[in-house]
């Protein structure tokens, strides 16, 4: 199920900043010089590539913030699967505003749709299996909120949003504490009752220790498919199991087949290709 | 030649925002609970993949803003070609700060190094030819300044930074003005003497009109290699020629061989993969 | 165990804003006119009332941001129990800066110490019982991060930091979904694997339904002590139980004696009295 | 007479910041998952306790910023005395927006109404006497503008808004200057003609010196009721007299009976309890 | 031809900041106390002096941001020549909002109209000659975008907007490089294809060297009229020539008569007198 | 006596914004390309014109924020009278940083010194008379704090800083209230005890009414010198008298000779010419 768009009050600062970044200190000097103020047009956001729409409300917000006279109509809302040539939204209003906001709008829309589409590809590759696709904190600076939203639109789920909303104990934490047991104990003594605790484990021995400590989830780091299978068997439902790294539509089915609960991928947010969407003039 | 790092005063707002985005409302709850304040470590940023370093000063700024007690030493400055396993910088100081800033620092460093590395690949693929590799305005919102810096670090050059620092007349501008001639005349009447004017052309007929108008550059839109060659011959040095779209290390040599001056690529900024760099603990 | 101070990068925007709010458009006109620039002093933050220190690093940050020449030394760090007359920190440096930053520093320190002290009072009143004291989202606008930090300093624990880091299903959510079961199902289908789910229940019947759904916690709304006891028995460890409302050092022991896991109090953040701390001149 | 609400342009940054503080990086995950977008409701802000309304426009601004489709109607504007059960405002519109903005809106409204109500209690306790109730700079960081507004709504008056809009000479200033006379002279030589000058005095001897210097007001620090009476007699209208500290509805009448002009209270802003107001669903 | 107004999204942050700067921490205490909320008025922005209007949209934005109930109608848009007594815009709506926003609105309008008017005076003084009037980076901090806009409104043209959108090589750059040739070569190797290069020259010898290097423009520094004439002859159209310093309506014709292409003036932005415009009440 | 510099925490946001405004999205492309990183220099801020220094700390802050390696030494602090050729401050450090910060530093220093110098000229023109020179709210948007500081440095005094720190009743307020008496009564009922009240009067009849109401100051609007003399006689010390408008070193002595207490000038902040100060390279 597609999540609702983020409230406009959450995305407005990002969109305003992006518009100012592009308008610079003089505005759109090309359009201002050439296009008469009274020129009107109807345009459409059109897919040049198949994928999943994400960020449409943000893109339309860019047009309306640039010129409130631009009217926008959504044809294919966030979460829609689109084919090449599909119309995603229709805009009517002043030509100037459309030209001046076009690039910013598309930068949001194409990037977020790219993430949603890549996520959907992995999700579909494991359809029918229990595993969920989840993102990481490997996001691009300043864009975490919208990138993680795009993951949800693509059918994925969110891992931690930051350092503050979940415990994830890694090897360096264990080293600093002296043992897994001590690290978990310290964390558990500090956190609120709505905070879950996940532990990174490298070996099955560590995994057993973790299960004794009843952590909520274990991150199986750098394990082979065979190790993962054994890990899943060992866990036997006592914690969630997360496999990470190099998850693609090609590799995902095998990993999911090990029975892990979660496939986490940093690449979805840090390295997704853009989805090609353009603004067509009618 | 590698450009100097951006002044810290320019990147500080971005780095602070990225740290706050990750620290959220409670900070690094895992590290704070587990790692003792007095714990010290020496760590190193190490390449897990060959490429070109970009954004190192920004990454180190993240560590120092999180904890000024962290000392940083640069081994391979921005612009350095690195091989897998190379040490890029060494950090010494409190473990807590290193763990808490690690992800933000790497998010900047891996993303910008990814752009620089992708740029360098294209640049190298056409070494010996006159063409330059240039970026576009297809950047990720809020990151234009640092993404365009990474392009320069990779040996590329910057196209416009925004709508305000160069004229780029596209087909919709021409349509609004009625003719190329009128569009160029309007722009020229408005712009300052340090602003250049580039015109997008689809056909050789348009190109001839553009040359008569003595524009500084022409963007050859969607032309075949053969058309580009003829365009370059027609231009004969009277304007710069820009070829755009689908520029990769594989396609670039052919495009460059047409004699165009500029190969522009949006993908370098909107779709570059991250360069894998990690923080190693010693 | 007292949590470490929040990183300075997290509190600096708050402190700068508070200083500017007080300095206004002309600065400290009294001090600037009267006190010579070369005047130096040693001063001390001194408790005028017993309690628990919280926000000391923030207070000292205010002095140093106003004048970096002010040197600060901590005598009783955050989390310390202090008696009337205890010295909390010593400052040396220019008189002007001390006078100009004094009120802002104390506004933070007295407010946050007030919260920590009130929290500690409740925590102590139930010492030996299993229940934890937790805060709510009833915080003062803009101060959530530091208020929730003060709760931890006082020995309490944090409930959700916002609408985004935990699910809390209330009666209106249930009404919109049609049933508890449907509400829980919808939430569970949407949330990440590190997000916990708590449900507000008014009756034991609702509680039984909730337990079937294996929610992580139940909020026992407006229940009598007797109802809470029966609720705890019914739950029998299958979920955490939270009692809310009107928790004071006087009422807490009885509530805790029902066996609930969590006593939540909005008053700790929205209505705590300040702890009286002053700046003494030596 | 109740002051008009603060202009929306002044409170909007505060309200936006409070909404973002609560929405965090994912928004209201509970409501978004459970409540359908088309669900509509009528709700009301209802007093659960008698008091004085303050901050209603700010609370309603929170709802409308979260969702402009929420319509709001004021029943009891700021300054209204309300009894338990009174409807303060009625809201109609999307359920989602109401649930997502509810806590932020109430955090403002309950806090500011708490201050106004506490202020009104003191004001009423001295009805018929000449003394005015005034606030101080002991406000909560970032909230000075709205807290001081709530003081006015409650029938109190504002003391200085910051260090820059009035001179208040305290003992440390006098010490730095060498004498009261010199301190006053220095201040007077520096300040604009619309800036008033108040002096803190500990003894009647100091008071006499102050009166010779024709200061606008004197702050009687730590004086007994008897001392205050004698101070007022000595002043005999030549300056305003301010009594500060521990002003409550119980103590205020006695203090006011000494004839002082001003009763100042820091507790009204730093330690007022919230006024209990809830959102009822119809 | 007058440029279109800057997009509202670009000026809104400036206008909000200016309103808050004036409203301070209590708002318009005079108006709020005295003027009843229901009072309505019609007012007009009226010229008290002849000149050129600039910044009208910004001024009207100030009124509407203060109170959206204020309706505004433009009589003489930016770029209009106005005579003393001319009505520039008419406002209708609440008296309170008009009084509270009046000064901020006028501060923008009078300052920017002052710049446009001063620019127009110089522009007119050289009517019929080829030279253009251009501004510099000698702008008032924070106001560059709007000041440079006012220059365009007055018929002038913009020089660089910052350090980043054009190369201007001055004597210290040449000194650091060792020679003009080396300085130009280094710059050319670094800049994008849409960036122009201007060189400051002190002597005709330097000028010859510059022309060999085919720079886009030369800044003739501190040259006499005779030297300028010889410089223009020497250049003979191979670069643009810029004369700078002490350009007034009195001196401009002589300088323009030397045949230079550009007359640059810092005084237009850093020292223009305000244009006297007032708000008349009807 | 010269006021102390504004605290750095107050001016830092302005200086950072000004640097970013000039550095744009690519930084100082000329200097970065041409000047080697290791190049060092000693430079000096030198007066090219006689006047009064103001804003020096702000200018030096710009250099140090751009590059903390730049060391600065003050030779003539704010408030110093300088002659042409005087060295104001000496800087040593990296050439790059000096060139990149130069313009921003000078924009602050020349503008604020221009205001201080203009103020000092008027102040000196009435030396020996009782009248003070005061500024108004006719300041340039965003610069009020520093412009009003420069007024003080020049020997002037500050009028209101905003709409919130003093009552100034003008004709439109009186019209809305029905009478001067009612307007004053309403204001007095609302304001705090440290707020003064000034009334604009057009006629001697109004003046008499004002004196009866014991306002703190009267603004004599558009009165002839003779009327002012009579007004001053009528007031006879019962209120401060302010003459406004067209105050210059030439007109001020006559106005001051009427016996008024205050000469207010908007031109000092909205129309002062810059003081010419340059950066000399040694």
C-alpha cells in the first residue's frame, strides 16, 4: 500500500531551498528576457521510461511556489506504475513559471521516482517470499526524509531514520564494551521502551550470544548464502534477521530464499539512477 | 589541475544540516550508551574501490564539527587517484565522535568521490581529444554546489550553476519569441556583459541561423554522430559546440571524435554510483 | 546512569537563538555602558535549592558563545545531585560577557535542572519497583530535544520523540479503522522493523484484543488502580504496560505497585518548576 | 483590555518549527497508516479546567499549516475566561490533519493559557490596588515573544523584552562603576531618549541616592514588607517601585498593600503549570 | 525594457526578515493599543519626488505578509517614470496592518527606487551613445539580489553577481601569477565555457598583452579620458572596454564619449540616496 | 564615548550571509584558479578619505570566517577619527582568503563608516548645543542592528529599534482613536513601565494637549524654525522635543538653536554615502 504524500509543511523548506539554489541571484534570465508575461501553456509531466512515480506532490509544489497561478492536476499519483509515454500530471498556467520551475521539479521527481522504481524492482524480484526490502542511513545529505519516503513508495520499508530512533550495535561498539553481552546491557539500560535493538553479528557464535540476549533483530554481516541459511535456522523466529549488501533484483531472490526477514540496501538511496521523466509542451 | 577545496564557510551549513539530520532528537543513542567517553582510537578512511577522491575536506569537517577533539590528517587530497586499500586520511581522537560522525562523513565522501570518479572515467576516455566534459543543472536538490565541485575535481568543467548565470535558449523560448533571431535579440538586450549565450538547435538550418547571430555556444540536441560532424564543420570555430545526452566512457570517444567542444552529461550528477570508502579501525 | 551531554552541534542553534532573543537589536545596553571592557571576574553557578543538575554544558556554551574568552570549569556535571549552596561550575573572564550571557545560561540551566529534579523525585519515590518513569510529547515548542534529555538525566526514560519514531494507536485511530484489529494490521503493514507499536486501551476487553495482536505495549488510559492491577495480571508479561496521567512523587508508588512497567508523565516537561540556581560573584 | 493576537508572520516560524520537531523525518506514521485520506471530522478545543485562553490563534495556525483544508472557528478568543467544559474553538476537516497537528497545537495553547491563567490569578488577587503585575526575562529559550504575549493576555504587563530595550542596573554594574551615581551617569550618557532606566537597590540608603539621580524605576531587592513600605514612602511618587520575587496569589495582596507600583514574577513564565485543554471528537 | 519583478519566492525571505526586524518581540505596540481591529482604510503609495519606481512588488508583499486582508493595486509598475504626486499603488484593508507594515514597505521601495532613479539619470545622460551603465559588487550586505534588480529597472546592466559567475583578474592576481599571460592561462584552464573573463589593466602596454590573450573585456583602471580614448582605439572592438569610478550624470557623457562600452559605478548601489515616497491616507 | 563593538554572536549571521552571497555556488573562481595556496601577504585597510571608523570588527570577522589563518590587528578601532592615508588594521596570512573576503569586508566597513562619518559631521556641527542627533526606523532591510550601531559610533543616539520598543503616536493613530487624549490613554493602558511614549504634533494646540498628558517626548512635525522655538518655550522642559527631517551639517545648527532636544535624521541610515576605505597590499 502506498503511503500518503509527506505533509507539504515538511517538504516546503526543501523545495524553497532548491528553487533558490537554481534561481540564484538574478532569477531565470533567459525566460524573463524572452517569454512575455501573458504567455500561457498547458504542459504535462510525461514518463520517458517505465517505473514507479514518487515525489509528484513535491514536484508540483515547486511549480506552485514559483508561480501560484500554475494549476496542477495529478493523473498518476505517487506509487503508480507508469509505462513510457504515460502522463503523470497536467499543468496549466503562465509559461514563465513553468519554464523557471521545470528543472527543480524534475530534479525531485526523477530522483525520487528513480529510488522508488529501483526499490520496486527488488521488491518484485522476491514477491511471494517473506523478506522485506529495507533502506539504510546511506542517504544523500539533506535528502533523507524524501529518499526514505521514496523507498516506502516503492514498496520497501524504512530502517532507522537516524542515530536516535533505533539501536544498532556494531563491532566497534562491542569492542568498546568488551563483549556483546555488556554492549547490549548498556544499551538496554539507556533506551526508551519504544526503541528496538539490533545487533550486527559476523559469526554464528556471536549470533547465539545475541539470541540469548533477546535482541529484536540481527544484522548478518558479510555472510555467505549458506551461513545465512544456518543463521536463519538457528534464530528460528526468535529475532528478525537482516541481510545486507549488494542487493539487486538479480541477487535478491537467492538471499531471500535463505529465509531472512530483511534485505537491506544502501545502494537504493545512494546510487539509484534517475527515472527519466520530462515536461512536454502541448 | 584539481581545484582548491570549497571554503569551509560554504560547506559548513550543509555539513551541520547533515549531522542534525542524522543525530535527530536524541543523538547517537547506541554509542552514547555503550562507548565510554574516554575511549580513544586511531581510524582511517580507506578506499574499498579505485577512483578519485572528492569531498574529503567536507568529510573531515563533519568529524570535527561533531567533536573538535578529533584530529585529522589528509593522506590523499581531493583529486587524488586512489587504488583499493589506499588510506585517504587518518583520524585520531575520541571513539564516540568518530562513530557518531562516521556515516555523515562517508555519505558526503562516497557520493562526491563517486561523481568525481565517474567524471574522470569519461574524461580519460577522450584523453587527447579537444572536447571537455561538462555537467548540467540536473543535480540533486540542495547539493548543487558540492556536486559541481566534484565534477571539477574529476577533471570536468561546469556548465551553468543556475538559471541566472548564463543564457540557454531552448525550443520553448524560441516558440515564445516567434523566432531564434527574436529570442536571441531579446536575451542580448537584457543580459550583462559577462553573461554568455548558448542556443539549443535541433537542425542544421537552425544552426546556421544561430551562427549568424554570433551566439557563444550551440547545444546540438538529439543529433546523430553524422549530424554532429556536419554541425561542427558548419560552425567552423565560430561558436562552441555542445553534445548532450547519454555520455558514458563507452560512447564518449565517438562523440568527441565528431569534433564537438563539449560533452555534457546530467547522469554524472543525478545518477553516479557512490565510490566505496570505509572507516577502518586500528 | 547519566547520559552524556548532547553534542554541542545539536545544542548550538538553540543557544545562539536564545542569545539573539535576549541581545535583541542593540545588545546589553546596561553592561556595555557601565562595565569597562578590561574588567575581569571569577563567578560561580551556585545552587540555591537542592536538586539534580541538567543542561550545564548548554549553559556554559552560552557564556562561551557570548565571549570565547570566558573559561569554564565544571564542578558538578549533569546528573549530579546538588544541595543548596553547592558550586556547580566556576567561570573566569571578562565581566561584560558574564553579565550579558547570565540570564540565557540560567534560563536553560534552571529549566532543565527543574525537569531533571522533578523526574528524579518521581523515580526515587518508586525506587525498588520495576516501573520506569517516562515522558510524553507534551513538551514546550522548540525544546523537545533538551527537555527529553533532561528527563534522561533525572533517571527517567524517553517515550516517543515525535510522531515518526513509534506507533501509538489511540481511540480516534481505532474509530477510523473500524476496529483495533484493523488499526493494528494497517500500522504493522506500514512500519519498519525497528518501530514498536503501542495501543491505548480503555477497558480490559480492549486489552485482551490487543494482547492477541501482540502489540509491544499498552497504554492503560484512565484506569483505576484496581483496573490497572487486573490489567497487569491479564497481560502477564506479554506486553509492556503504561499508566499515564497525574504522576507525582505522592501518587507514583501506588501506581507502580500495580505492577505496571511504565509511569508516563506529561507534567514533567510541560509543568515542571524551575530549579533555583544563581550566578555568584566572588 | 486584551491585546490583539501577534501577527501571523511573527508566530509562523515558531509554529513551523514545532510541527517539524514533532513530524520528524517520517511524519505521523500512525495516522498515515490507519486513517483514510477522505475521513472528515468535526472537533472542538474544550477546556478541562477553568482559566484564561491564550495562544488560540497560534494553535489554530498549527492545524492550518498542517492541512489548509482544516477550517477553524473561534468561540472564545484569547483573553476569555473559560470554565471547565467550555468550547474554545471548533474545527472541521480532514481527520488526518487534525490528529497530526493536535499535540503541537495543544502544546502551544495549554502552555500559553497556563501562563495567562496564572497571571490572571495574581492580577485578580490585587484587584483594586494600584500595583501592576509584570514579567521578567526569566523565560524559556525561544519562547519569549509568545510567553510575554501570554502575560499581557492574562492582564499583566511586560518588563524588558531583552537586554536592549531598557536599562536595569544591578549590583554588579554598580560594583564595576564604583558607585550608583557613576553607573547611572554612564548609562544615561549612552542610551536613547526612549529608553528608561531602572536601578536595583538593596537598602534605603541606596534608594535615596537613586532618587537623587531621578531614575525611572527602582527594583526593591529582597526587602521585607516593612522595608518596602518605607521605600514607597521615601520614593513618594518620584519613581516607580518594583517588588520582585515569590509573587503568588497568596502573597501578592500583602506586597501590593505596601504601595509598590509593580510586582514582578519570573515564575509566571518559567514555572507556570499548563492549563488543561483537550481536543474533543464529535 | 524593464525586467519582470523577481519571483516572490526569491524576495519573500528578505521581506519576512525585514518585517520581523521591525516587529521585534512585541509587534507594533502603538497601533495594537490604539487602532481598533475593525478600522479600514484606503491608502496610496505616492511619489514625493520624481524618479523611477523599483521594488513595488516587494513593498506590496510586505503589506500582504503582515495582513493578507490588505488588497493591493498597482498603478505604476516597476520601471515607470513618476512625477511628484503620482500615485504608485492603492491599498485597501485593515488600518492596523497598513500602519504596521508601512515602514518596512517604504524602506524597500524608497531604497530600490533610489537606485533605479540614480541609474536612470546616468543612463539618460549618455543616451545615444553606445556605452552601457553597469553596477559592481559594491552592494550592501544581504541586498545584492534586489539592488542589482533595481539597477536593471533603472536601465543599467549587471556586472558579476558574485565571485563565482565571472572572472575578473586584478593586479594582485597578476602579481601572484607572475604575468598577465600566466594569470589568464590559469583562469582559462579552470573555468566553464559560459564564464567570461575580464582583465583589469593600468597601462596601454598591459592592454596590448590582454588583447593578444583574447580576453572578453578589459577594465581600464584609473585612466584619464585621453588614455581611455587611446585604449578604445587600440582595442578596436576586440574586447569590451569598461571604465570605472566616479561615474555621475555630469561625468558620464565625457567618459562615454571616449567610446568605451561600459561605465561601471559602485556608488549606484552603495551610496544612492533614497527616493522619497510616502503612504497617503484617504 | 564610543560604544563597544557588537558581540560577535550578533554579527556572525550577517557576515556569513554576506560571504555566501558573494561566494555564490562556486566560490572565488578567479583567485582559486590563479593564486597558489601557499601565497602569503601582509595587507592593510587604509583610509582613502577622512572620517570615522565603524564596523571594523565586522570586517575583520569576514576575513577570519573566510580563512581562520588570517591574522588581524586593529590600528584604529571603531570610533576613531581617521585621515586620508591612515592605516586602520593590518592583516597577515594567505593571499587567497584576503582576496576572497576583501569585497564583503569592505562593503560592511565602508557603509558603516559612511554612516558614522555622516553622523559625526552633524554632531560636530552642533557641538556645544544641548541637542542630540538621533536616527529613525528608515534603515535598509536586514541591516538595522549594524546601522544603528554605526549611528552610536558616530556620536549619535538611537531612536526606537522597532515598532515594539517605544510608543510613537502619529496622526493616523490619533485619527483612529478620535483624539490625542484617547490615543495616549489607550497606549498608556497597554505598555510596560519601561516603555516611553512619544507623540507627533503638527500644531502648538496639539502640543499643549500633549503636555497635559505628560508624554515623554513630542515630535515636532514639519514646523518652521520659529514654530519650533515657540514649541520649545511652551514645553519648557516638560517633555523632550524632537525635530525631524532634512537634518544636515548645514541646517542642523539652526534647528538646534531653537532649543530642541533631538534632531532626528532618516537620511543618516537610508542615504549616507560610503566612506572610501581600501585594502592595500604591501
